[in-house]
C-alpha cells in the first residue's frame, strides 16, 4: 500500500467515524415538525398510520391550534376533525412506501388529500386545511423516527438512482426518427378511432353505422369569465364557445349534466389534435382516458401505460409518452369523473395531482357531471372550471339540421320531418324545455320521424316512447323477428334491462363483465319460464337488438348512455319498493337522476313516501340539507299527481333557499322548474350580484312566466344585471323578448349581446341601445354599420372577419374591442375613429399597432396578442394612457419603455417575464396592479408600489407570505383567484381598511382571524 493510499484511507476512516458519531448522537426524526405529536402511545410503535393513529394525531394537533379551534362551536370543531380523519381514511393507511411515493414531502402529501367537504362552514374549513397540513408534517416526521427508516431510505435511494440511470439510457438509445414515425402512426389511429360517432336514432341496431364527427358535431357554449369592463378588475360569467374556452387554458375542468355532450367534445378535441388542425392543439398529441374503464383496476395508469389502458393496440418507443408529457405536447383527456364510484374519487384526484406534479407542462381536460365534484375541485392545481350550458334555440336548430343531414347522407328522405321539427321546437314550450342537450335533441329527432311528427310532451313520455321505438317498433315494422332465435316481448326486455341497470347502480358501476351479465340473466330467467332460450342467447339478443346496450371493449358491457341506465334502474327500484334505498342514497350525486325518474315511475302514494323521505333526511343530514331539498323540488317536474300538503312543504322549504346568490345556485334552483318563478324576489332591495342571479335563474327556467320575471329587471341599470338581461335573450323567442324586455331596457352600463340574424333584425327596433357585443360570422353587418351612434362595440368570435374599415364614420364610438378574429389583417382603420378605449385579443400575431399614433385621446388599451411592436416603448399609444392591460396572449411583450406613460395608474401583466421586468423597475403612480399566470410572485418585491389601492393576483404561485403588503398604506382591495398552494391571510388581519375578494377554488388559511364583513367569496 502506498503512502498516498494510506493517507486517503485514514482520512476516509476519520470522515466515516465522524459521520457515524453524528448519526448516533442526532435526535431521532428529520426535524420537519417542532415538538412532534405522537400518533400512538410510547410503548407502541406502529409501522404504518391507520385510522386510529390519524384520529389520535388529529386530536393532539387540534389541541395545539389554539384560538382558531377554540372559537368554533363544538359541533363544528368535531365535524372538522372527523373530516380530516375521513380524508386520510380515503387515502388509505400511511406506510413508508406511500410517504416515499410523496418524496417525504408533507406538502405533496397534503395536495393529494381532498379540499374541505361542502358541509363545513368557512371557519371549520380553514381548521380542516390547517390540520391537514399539520398532520402531514407530523406523520412524515414520525415515519423518519422508525428504527427501519434508515435502511429503507437507503434502498429507496438506490432504487431511484437506478431508475434514473435506466431512463437516461433509454433516452440516449432512442431514435428521434422512430419516435416521429410512431407519432404519425398514432395520429392516424386516433383520427380513425375518434373520427366517427354513433348518432342516436340515425344509427340502428341492425347496422351500427357510424357518421363522420365533422358532420355530426356542433359547437356548444360553456360558461366563461369576461372582464366587467375592458381592462377592469372584475369579471362576470358569460357564454363562450367550448373550443375557445378549452383552447385558452392549459388545464380545464369541464362540467356538464348527462347527455350534454362532454364525451363528444373530448372526442372532437382528440380528433383535431391528431389531425394537427389549426388552433391551440395543433402541436399536441392526445391521450383519451375513460375513467369508467379503470374502476376495477388496482391503480390508475401511469403515462407509459396510457396506450394500453385506453385500448390502443400500438406499442410506443420506450419513454415516448413521458417525453411528450414533460415537453408539454401531451393533451391528456380524462373523461367521466362522475362515472368513478364515490369511494374511488379521492384516488382519482390523487392520481391527477401526481400527474400534474410530475408533468406540469402537459395540457389536461377533465370532464364530470356537476354534482360529482365541487367547482373548486383541482382549482389549487390551476384548473379553469367551465360548465356546458343548456342549448339555446339556435343550438337546437343547428343540432336538428346536423342530425337530418346525417340521415340524408344515409339515403333517408327527411326534409318534411326536419321542417316539422324545427317548427315544433320553435313554437312549443314543452319541447323547448326538453331540448336542452344533445341527447334529448337526438331523442326528439328520432321520435319525430318514428312517430310521424307526433311528439310526446313530458320527459317520462319521451323516454317511454324511445324505449318502445328501440325495443319493439323498429324490428316489428321491418319484420325482423327471432333473428337470434329469441322472441322477447317489450315487457320481457324491459324487465331484464331494468334489473341489469339497477344492479349497476346499486354496485356503483357503469359497466359489467359480459360473463357476469350473462350469469345474472340466467338467474333472472328462472322467473320467466315462458322465455325459451338460454341466457347467452337472450343476452346476445339484448346486446344486438335492443339498441340500449353496447360492448365498448371485448368482454365489457354497458348502456349506450347513462340516462337510459338511470331511467330503467329507477323503474326497477320503484317496482321493488326500494324507497328507503332511494332516499338513503339521494345525497350521492350518481343517484340524482335515479331519484327524479323514480318519482316519475311511482304511483301518487309512493311519490309522497319518496319526497317526504327526502325532506326528513334533509333535516338529519345537515351537510346535504340544501341539496336534498332542491332534489325534492326538481322531482316535482316528474310528479303529475301529488299530495297537496307535500307539494306545499316542498314549496316552503325551497323558498327558504332563495334568493340564489351564485350561478351554481341558480342552476340548481332552475331544475325545480316553474315552482321557483313564483318564489323569486322582486328587484327592490337586491344587491347587484343577487339581482343578476335572479335573472339568470328565471332564464334557465324559461317560458312566459320567466319572461315576465325578467321584464321586472329591465330598468335596473347596474352592469351585472344588464349583462344577465342581455345574455338571456337567446333562451326566449327573439321578437317576444325584444318587445317585452329590451324595448324598454336601460342599457347604459351593460351591452346587448347579438348572436343571430333574427336578433340583429330585432336590434333595428331598439334605437336606445348604443352598446353592442356582436358574435358573428362574416363582414361587419349592415345592422351595425347603419348605427353611427354606437358608443360601445365588441366584435367577438368571427373567424371570417378580415377588415375593420366598415366602421369608418362611427365617430361616437368610445370603446372598440376585437376578440377571437383569427383572419383579421389590420387594425389600421381605427386611426379614423376617436375611441378612448381599445381592446384586441386572440387576433393574428404580428399585426402592427402603428394606427394608435392617430388616436390622441386613447386612455385605455387591452392587448391579448403579440403585436409587431414587441416592446411597450415601440407602441405609439397616447402619452395620456392611464390603463394598460396585457392578457396571457401578450405575455411575450417586453415592458421596456413602460415608463413613458407617466399618467399610467392601472396595469395588468401576465407571466413570469413581465412580472420580473416590472419589479425591477421604479414605476410610480400605479394605484391598480393585476398579476396573472406568474409562478414566482414574491410579495416582498411589491413594497415599492406604495400608492397601490387595489391588487389582484390571478392564477399565481406565491413565494413567501403576505406580510410585505402591510407596507402598502393605501391598499384597500385585494383579490386572489385560483392561486396554487395555500395562501395564508392571517398577516392581513391588522389592515382594518382592507377588503378581501377570495376565490373559492383557492386554499386559504387564516380567514378565521379576519372579520367576515371584510371577506367576499366569489365562484
């Protein structure tokens, strides 16, 4: 051994000895929590933390929280503690493996747990969030003290290092040419697999013919947010096209009721991404994951399992999916959270959170029924929630035309049926109330043809007629009988189908294995000796001939639509007299339609029993009280005959929930139908937000009585009210609404939204309305050109608009906005106008803003695209510019030269680059600042902006606490929306003059220290 080697070994031995001594002398634990709480008695050292240990830990930590816990009523405190324990129980026992999976990060573990349940009050919800975070920290600390932790950590470290090395080797060996070739092959497969669809009523059980999605698809509207005024801080909900809304965000939660078109929209997104169609998905690779396929799996798929899990019979190069996810090119389409049993939804949420944590650049779209998860679900992960809206008259007419076009493509003569149906849905209110989503419209189209234009008037009649058409009349009229050697009457088919449907519902499933279904049919046939066929034959007959069942993948069977499953299952529940089962499960969103339809199937005395049971359970289950009362009210639509006392009690209970205070409450109340209209309050004394929500509720109900309710608000000149009055136009006959509401409407603050030719024609009779929002296709129409007195004009969603020159001569125009006009070639014509406010968003990049030099009176500018001038200093806006708003589409614009506008008092920026450029400058005079989509916002850097009176943080991630805001003496308004992580508000408790506007989708701490009158929550 050389001298040098001896020295090295001695040094190494000395270092190892010092390390061992330090480890032996160190106190146990990682030091993640001060004064660690014990989840079990000292004499017991469990290797995992189950429900008893978590409850003990929660109790111990709650006793340390102090005032936040002690000030709560005892029942609310206990409810919060139980909710914490239930959240951990749903996640499963905390084992070393599960904590290593979270990288021993208490924050990551807390992110995998659900938000506070809806039944908790805001203070109890705040306690819940704090205890969740504390429990996670103390649980991780406890595991690090276990004797076997060190050895287990060594094994985990070696395993992860090996995985990392192998991943690097795969990347090094992979051929980009092979990956590119596979991507093209996969795109062709997706385009073929998702390029066609079944159209109910056009596709028959005999042919199973599919139709091009391009022919069958219609664009639907979703709820979106739009600024109250261009560049202003507030927003309101407004309808936008689904494609536009989904393209504007990287993460979207899409909510919609059964039959609203969620799955079809997912299919359309996959198709357009695979085709690389022009738009935000052109560079994306889609992965369609139907959650219903994973309910029986032990775990949800990891990226490398996406293809196999979604039934794609192709093998990708190693690491291909993960690279797409990491680079941001993956479009992950997760369909059907509502089809996951409630007990597994926490697992689904944890899976989504882990995907987002590992692959934050990927794009995600998640669909669900509204009642399955709250709107705030995943909001902390930056998901923008949108709800599919009921179809308006123009949407219904478009669907009817598309359906009949598909029928013509199949060789059918349907001109007379199309004309008759278009006339019927326009003139019959009962049909208008039924035609609210694509499924119901398809039913109407099919039945209109099948019944020779004699359509049913009620929802139950509609389903009955559809079943009669599918199960009997189609085969009988075509003399198709006994093809599989099976002869079943309508009643026999329904008896078997409803038993299968009810079995699925009771077991929380949406599909079953074929072998299991055949085995059940065999048991049910024992009670049907007249059927002379075996179970396999009978089930094959139902699958092939009924038109109600399908086999989406080999060996798995489900209903063609969840609505038919719920309808038939409800019938089985009533015939089995399972009224208690219905009431017991009514709090579960997957039973909503089952309960409503059961009331329709039941006899009068049975209805009374079900509805009284719902009201009684509402009194017992406080967390579901409002939900159960509204469900009872919604059931009235399906109860043609009902005990007057029960009807009166539901009426009174519903009145207690009025007035509605949010769009979500409006939507729930509207399900109760016309009952709600007589309970809605008059305009006098209502706040602006409540008055607007009342108008929305009436519009969702529809009909002549609703029209009279809305007319009562036509003189209300507040912006939000006028906006709802405007947006409600499409839900009523155009001329009737114009005469009853708009002819005398005060539209001085809001604007009139015009979407159709009929509405534009009616606008010629409304000379007093000078503020217009036009969603159009083609050149600016004469109805707008001929109104030089217009003061406010927004042109939106016009893919054919190329030129603004037709606006010359509109010298009264004070505001012009142009949005979502991808073919616009120039904004130069604005130099001939004299606006004080201009807004341009989602128009082609590279358009020049040179025309602004000719508008000396410009005071407000909104940019939502990247113009030719990429520096603010190169934009020739007037020196007197006071308000500048840069949307996400303009986040590539540099703030260099911002100082030239010395009069600027209001600024909105987007993205990390603009944020960093702003805080590096000495900008004085700003009183309003809005920061969007920034991931490194340090409140300390906002100290120099001492003149701020209002600050808005939208979809940001804060680095540090809010304490520095105490140094902004004039700050009176703080709005925080959709921010990642937990935002601690407790430092702001001392600012008595500060009002906080908080988004319910963000996790806040410290709200219990702030007086309620200073807090305003918005959806």
